[in-house]
C-alpha cells in the first residue's frame, strides 16, 4: 500500500497528475476533498493554497484511507 501512495505522491509532485478540484473566475483553486486538508482558503494573493496542500504525501494518505483505495488507478482517480 505504501508503494501506491509513494507513486501517486511522486506523480503529483512531478505534475504528471493534478489534484481534483475547480477554479473560480478569479483563478483560485478549490480542492474537491477540502475536508482532508487544513490550510487557509484560497485568496487573490494565495490562489493555489489548496493545490499545494493536495500535493503532499499526508494528503495522499488521507485520501487512500477515506476512500479505502486498493489499486493505483483507484487512488489516482480520487486524488
């Protein structure tokens, strides 16, 4: 399981995959799973605070645990 988490974390870090979420008209990114991150809300000055938090290994572990992901593809789809 740790192997899957490491692989998804590295893909996020290398920008091969992106966290799931949406952008508003101001260009701020809001994460789909924002209940799993504890970070300031996006603002004009810091529009990607959620995106940065979603590219951490801690976040990937929380997503894996919340959705009980068993495979690499399943975890990639949830991140």
